[in-house]
C-alpha cells in the first residue's frame, strides 16, 4: 500500500519485511508476493486467448460481418469462456487467501500446482470449441477443475491444521469449524458442478454446457436469491443473523481491493504489450523485398506500414487511458462489493478484446468495404469497456458512504471531475459509432488520430471542470460559507461512522 | 508490503489509502499502483521478444547447432538487447520514482507516454537485426531513447516545480538543486549516448553499436571505476564525502526491493503463460484430420501430442520453481545493491529463454539426432538462470549484515536450507548436462519427468536439511548453550546497528 519511501525502507526492512513469526516459526512468510504472482499469472492467462482470435486471417473479399459470425462461434467463445472461468477461479483464490494469511513452503508449492492446472484450462476450451460434439473436452476441463478444487481443499485443510497461518480474526474465533465449512463450500461448489457436467457429457452434452455456464454465474445467482428473499420475507431469525453478521465480511466483500487492482493491472498490461508482438513479427520488411522493390530505401518500405504504426499507437493510448480511468476510479473506491467486481470483470473482458480491434483497423486500413465495420467493432469494444467502468462508479455512488472516499462523493471536490473522466470514453466511442453510421466513408487514419488526441482531452477536461466549478461557485457565493462548513464536516467523517 | 488483512483494510482504507495530501491538494495520489503497472508493462516487454526466437522453425534435417548459430545472429540478439535495454530503462524509472513519491494526473499521463515509447523499442531492434548495415534502425532507436529521456526530464522538472510531490527527505533538504542535477544526470546519460550513436550511424555504424552497448553497461562501469579509485587513491576530501554520504542511498541502493520483486514476478509470470499460447495454437487437432486419420477418436489424436503436454508441464514446473527459489531468496534479502540487481537481470534474461527450451525439447521429442542437443540447450538455460540466483545469494553473504535477514546469515536457522534450495537447480541441470555428454541416447520424456519430480525434491530437502542439522546439533550439544546465546544476540540486532 505504501509508496516506496526508500530511506525508511532501508532501515526498517531487516526487522519488518521477512518472516512475521520468525520467533516461533522460521519458515512462515507473508503471502503478499505469492498473491501478486498469482494475480499476474491469472490475469495473463485470462487475456492471452484473445491472440488466436486476433490472428484469424480474414480474406479481403469476405465481408467482415460474416467473418465475425464465424469467429463468434469458436474463438471468441473460447476467449470469453476462458476469461470468465479464470475470473471465477481468481475470485475463489482471493477468498481462500483472505482466510489464510501467512504461507509456508508447502502452501507456496501447492499454490503453484494449482496455478499450473489453471494455466492449462485455455487448452481444454480450445478442444471444446473445435469438437463441440465430443465429450472429451468437457471431461478434460472438468477433471482440471476438480483437481484445482481438491488442491485448494488441501490448502484449506493444511491452513486449519496450522492455525497460526489463518486470518487473525478466524484464529481467535470460537467457531473455526463454521469458517472452515464455509470456505470449503465456496471452493468446492465449482468442482462439484463440473463433476456433474463430466457425467452428463457422456449422454447429454447440452446439459453439461448449461452446468458449466452455471459455474460462472452461480455465486451471483445465489446472492440474488438471498437478496430477493431478504426483501420479500425479511431477514432471518436472531441467532442465524448473528452468525451471518460474523461472516458478513466474507459474504459482502469477497474481493480485496488490492487484488482487484493487481488483477486489472495485469490485464491492462498484457493487452498493451501484446500489440507490439504483432508489429515485430509482421511489420519488419523483408531485406530481399527492400532490395528488389524499393531499391534499398528502407524508409520507403516502412512507409507502407504507416497505418499499422498509427493503429498501434492509437490502441496503446486507448488501453493506457482506460487504465488511467480505472486507476483514478479505484483511487477513490474504498471497498469492492461483489457486484462491482462483476462489472469490473465485464469491463476487463472487453479490454481484452482491444487487440482484435487493433488487428481489424490496421488490416482494413486501405479503403476497403470493411473499413467502416472495423471501426464500428472498435467503437463497440471501447464503448462497453468504458461503460462498465462507468457502471462501477454508479454502483459505488448508490452506497457511497461505504464504498467511496469523501472527496469523490456527491458534493466532494473530485466528484464532478471523476464523472467527466468516466463519461469521456463512452461519449467519444458512441459519437464515433454514430458518425460511421451517418457517413458512407470514414478513414481509419482519422479514427486513430482521434484516439491519440484523447489524452489531451483529459487535461483539457480538468481545466474545463475547474472553470465551470468556479463559475458555479461564484454564482452560489452567497451561500458559500455554509457549503464550506458542510464540506469539511463530510471530509472529516471517521471511518467507523462511514462504515456503519 | 502488508499481507491483506481484510477487516483492518475495510476500516482503515477510507482514511488511509487515497490522496495523501487530500487536505491541501485534491489530485495528488500515492504512486504505488502506477509503479506496479509500469513494472508489469516493462517486464512483459522485456520478455515477450523471446517469442519470435522460439517460433523460428528448424528443419528436421538441419542440425540444431547450425540453426542456433543462425538464430544467434539475429533473433537472440534482438531478444537480449531488448531485455537489457528495457532493464536499463526500468532501473532509471525506479530511481526517478524514488525521488518523486507522489503523483498527480499530469505525471500519470506523462508516465504512460513514456511507457508507450518503451514498448515500441523492440520494433526498432527488429529493424536493426534485419538491416544491420542501414542506419535507419539505430536512428529510430536513438530517437525513441531521446524522447523517453526528454519525457523523464519533464517529469523531474514538474516534480521539482511542485516540491510536495518529492521524497520527504529531498523536500526538506537544503540542496534540492544538487539532487535535481544528480537525477537528471542519471536519466539523461543514456539519451546523450544514443544521440551520439545516431550521429555516428551515418558515417561509421560499428561505433554506434559500441555506444549502444555502452548504454547498458555504463552505470556499472562508472561504479567499478569509482570503486577502483577509492581502493587505490582512497576516498575523497571531507566536504565532498559528506555530500556523497547524503546521497549515499541513491548511489548504493538504486533499486527498491519491492520493485525488483514486481519486475521479476512479471517476467516469471509471462514466461510461464506464454507456453500455453503455443499449445493452444499448435496442438489442437484439426477436426477433419481426426475424422480421416483417427476415425473420430479424439483421444488417439491427442495422444500424438503427449510429448508436448509433458514438455509444457515440465517447463511450467521449472519456471514456477525458479520463481519459488527467487521468492524464498528475496524473503531474506533486506537490501538490493546495484550488483545484485545486475545479477538478477542476468538470471531473468535466461528465465526468458525458457520458452525456447520448451520449443526445442517438444519439437525434437521423437528420437531425432537433435534430441540430445535440445536437452543440452535446456540444461544450459536452466543452469545459468539458477546459477545467477545463487550468485545473488553469495553476493548478499559478502555483506550479510547489510543485505540479509539474521535468519539467513551464517549460523542462522534458515541458512543451510536456503543454501540447499539455491544449489538444487544448478546441480540438477549440470548433472543432466554431463549425463547427456556421457550417454549417446537420452530421452526427452525422462528429462521432462525429472523436471516435474524436482518439487518433491524441495520438500525432501527440507526434511533432509532438518535431519542433518539435528545430527550436527546433537554432536555439538556440549557447546550448545553458548551457540544459542550468540544466535539470539544476532537476531536481536537493531536495524541501525545492522546498517552501520
């Protein structure tokens, strides 16, 4: 959490950083780095399957609409399923390591084994997509899921067998058995469904796919049912609700904010860097061609690739700025509820689609009949990626006392600017989309230049919002003093009050 | 730094996490997430260029030795240059954000611009490798490097213009101008050399390459010269040495341990996950082939890919365990000196070569004449990756009071086990290498199984080391009490004493 303060670190580290229980237990370690590494692995695995989608060659004489339909059936489905399933696995991992706070070598190795099998999941999806009628793909996936579940169950068992590894609160709690039961239930829910899917795969395959879909949405469905029940019947009796309250944290805030950030960072980083790979493999001119066609003038040969470079920089800018918006948003978010986590996942799934947008717009840069459609696909991807970020903000505003920092709430200093920042990309992409519908011709070059210019819009926005706020304030200058007092009161609210 | 303690976090976050100077400056932010994102971007960019190396097809009738020579000339050179230059850029970035501790929107956007140009560097190297005789590649690279330097100089200027963004120590320091000068010097050293390289590229290209090589090793060469000077002439006069002492931190510990870990994690994570991409693109059988050749029996078709799966799991296990060793090592390292950072870079450069090892061993799985050579390449890569880790440990031991946690020093509880952990991979890979030299035939399958079995060796090691330690202790039981007292004294050393 802390910004690197080098001097302090150099002095404090020998005493603070390594084994926390060094007195009693030499090999026990803080888990933060293991978690960071797992987040990196999971986010890369979730996103990397966009590459086969992006690399699918589309013949210039084929219309893009048809090709996208063909793609949709197999590769995009693989990408989305991988992304969503890995996110579910990641969420289970987050909850697991909210219960187990310290690790030792055995847990680290078990976790690595778990990661190894998760990284293999994309392959099982590829099999499923290529052979949707053969049970083997589903069977293989289910086996992996069950093995992952078993390893995580072993981790839980190991953790509860060595209670000093557990969360402090659970360590001192009387009903440890209840916690253990609860966390095992969360972890094994998915594998049990997969087990059923594996059985069904041998005589009724569609049922298996329904069960697999259920794995992704089950946590949210159960949450919805509980929410509906509470609304209609009212909360349960006293003893039960007391128990639930004790577990409230695990039910309501399953995602630690730090790990949501780490996972998102991984996705944004891999998306931003995947693009250069394509550039390096496809857009280095062949030395023979340069000799024959361009008479050894390299710059001329490179100018052919101009649109690709423009597309690359535009994509990088878009990814980078969407990260920037995400960063600004989570700076003011103090708690990530499960629903916000879901919205974040959707946003990230579209972010993962950006390499596809790059590929399409750079491929159809010459004015072919697919150019407008390529731009439209880009706009749609950008729009959904940003609108889900906006939705996180709206959701946070609904419970602003619990989920937002005072500065970003209604009336806070940063509220208006935050709103403008989040609204920028949905507006721009929607505008570009409607423009392509109206015009019959639209150049990708202009589209990319618009993408590159957007960051300056951010700086302009800041100035604009300030000016407009100043105008509003000066207009309301009569009631100003009162406002200032209110403002300060809100900013100084103690955390305890904020949460209650 | 802290392990996620959810309860505490939920309560403390509203007050602690967001804008640190929220009172005076609404838009100022802690920089930790920006840095984590930059680390992720840089580590991925550094490693991703191994893919073109790994994807180079080698004809089965070609001997591997020749092919590797051909590869060496272009693609491996691109990979290594990218890796080393990106590491230099990363080190400059670390030092920059050790001076500037808080960020605002302008700095975040400037940093993103800087990242964008760094991600473009691999392309310039690809150009250089394809057209070594044409100045344009060098010219393009130099332009990028100069732009990066200028952006970073703007960041420094902006930081010193808004002093509340700076490191606390520099904020209160009297000679801010000296610090500014010093950090600008570090940042602009590379770009100035690149500028010279760009000029030389037009009339004497070899000189340009020498200058580019100098960019990588200049910091280490100057350090060596200073070190030699101090040894021969003795340290400088009083006033100067006082000044240097004030800057001692920036000269001696240029790398914050957190960021070294984050960068290394990124490299390990991308290497572990790049492999599944190849599996998913190359090893999903074609549905038509399955029908014609295997009579719709998918499992039979898949069994052809058995060696690939084995190679995949073996590579993942190797990468994962080398991460595990790195993790264990840095758990006990309290300070990363510049030399340790260099060793870590070398280790990571070889880690980045693991996908190549995977590709070779899985390609030559059938007993071709290249099988043994493929295994030897794997062994060499693994050996160097692990021996450099071992070298970090040795270097740390030389200054153990400053760089190691008491538990890992000579006589510490974890010392012997740490030693065994670090020595395992060099020994195994060296053993395998000599075995391949002795035997005329050696199966990749056996090699991969050995790789997969290694984690159990780690668990066995722990038990073995404990038993042998117990035996030694019981033998020395007479002088035991004295030892225990010494042990405790060392463990309790205060950090101030440790550093002095």
